[in-house]
C-alpha cells in the first residue's frame, strides 16, 4: 500500500492529498466517515439486482475498489436503488465489497441502514405542471419507479435502530416559512390539494444513530433534489433550499426544530451536545451552480458545524482544466469539486459533503480523485461523483 503523496498543514489537522493508493488508516482513536454518490441506479425496477447477482458488473467493481482504497468505517451511499427485498444491496456487499478489487483488501460492513425513499412514489398530482399525472416528475421525488436513487448507510459499528429516525413523509407545508413555489404571475405553482400533501424530502432525511465505543454518533443523511430541471418558478431550487434547511434546523434542535415530526410521530431535533456528521450529495455548491440563495451556507455557517477543513483533490483541478471551456464561468476553486459533470457537458461542482459537528475533532478530510495513471484513477469513473471522507476523533 502506498502512502499519501503530500501532507499539507490545514487548520485543525493535516489534509492529505491523495496519491492514488489506499489511504493510510486514521490515527489511533479516530474514525473515518465518508459519503459517496455511486450512481448505481437503473432504468427499471429490479434491473440492478439482476445485474449485480452475476458478480460481473464493471461499475459495481469500480465502486467497490474506491471504497476498498479509502476504507471508511462508516459510509453513506447515495443513488443505490432501494428494494424491499434488499437483493441488490446484498449482492453488492457479498459479490463486490467482500471480494478483492484491483488487489485491495476486501471490506465487510456487518451493519446497514436501508429504508424506503420518495423517488418514484406516485403523488397522484400534477407536480411538474405539464397537465398530466403519473409521470416520473409527478412522484414525490423524481423517478420512474419506487426506490430509484435510494440510499444506504454501511457501518463497521453497530447501528441503534431504535434511536435512528426518518423523515420520508414529512410535509413541506409544515416547515415554518416554507418557500411556496409561485408562477411568474405570483399565483401558486401547486394547487392546494397537492401542496397539502407534498413531502419535503425528494428521497428521505435520516438520523442514523451509530454506536461508537465511547459515544453515539448521529449521521444526518440526505440527498436533496438538484436545483435544476425546472422552469422560471424554480420549484426544484426552492425545494433543495428547504431540504437543506431541514438538516440545519434539525442540527440546531430546541425550538428551531419543534416543527419536525419524524415518520414515527416523534417531534424535535438533536439535543445539545450530541455529536453528528452531515453526509450526502446535497446538490448545492457554495459559489457556483443554480442553488437558491446560497442554500449550502445554511450548513457551512451553522454554529454547531465545524467546516474549517475543506476537502480538496488534484483530480478535480485537472478535470476542470481538461474541460476548460465548460468550466470557464465558475468562480469556485475546482480542487473543491466533488462531481465531474463536464463529461456530460455541464460544469463541475462541489455537491457532496461530510461535515462534522463541533463535538468532534476533524483531523483530516479529502476527496478521492486520483489523476492520470495513478492507481485508482480508472475506478473513480464508475460514478460522476467522487467519494468525500473525513477523519474525526
């Protein structure tokens, strides 16, 4: 296993710049937490499970290789289809993660948190305003079938199921000051019946309680809708903002979170002093992109979140240079990008986050994005997103 190429002093710790080999493990007494949008969704329900069952999916092998190189203790995977049977997840864990990829050591995660999401769940309303119902944009979250673009938490540490919470069915209208979508003429975009039944989460919002040896760690997991693919009403931009606001209010706790009622009917957010890490593809760049009112700053400026370490990669900078014309208008540092959209003709963005609370000490953070012929460079092409990790004590 090679060592990291460079260590750069950075605030509270050292920020590794990945050289392509497997990362060295975190220091003794620290843990590595990661988020990774693996883009493992398919056109039809059940298609992913059938593909993975054969054990010969090139994409799944690349995703597993990245995870084996970074070796997080706990990881949120976005965009893996949800199935009640769990067949696809089981096939991925046993047929890819638990088997060596490119000479890396296998990975086993004995614990998983895997729940339904809103994508593909038909709302019965015309949510996109095209005059028809039943389309993928009329689901509570965009998708051709229930479970598309799902998510899962895999962990080496036990998960406290009873202490974990989901907010899949929380209604957007119940968020005080919700950004009611309007047409250019000022009239409501959604009719009253649709608005009264509209779920805020495009996938789901989770508080996954992980039992560490000396304390509980809350993983605040989500995957807000991209703030694009809409019209002048900016319905997706407003929803993205308020999905991120749900996370911020939950982290604040107290009176700010009293309105939040989870799927089990329990209200409120985190208590003071509870340690947490915000994880997910939040589809919001601090500088560039189509976010409404700098949505991600609700987290980056949050008093309970330590955002002093910004993950970087050499691969992000190189990708921006390779597609210079596409990325020319962006103002943010391309070393902070976590999504390579240039191959599809769109500018790269920072979308994926692993943000620890101030109860934790961040030691290092990074984006796994090797360059050129470095080991692991081919594996990252299994997804248009890159894995983001943070080591905390």
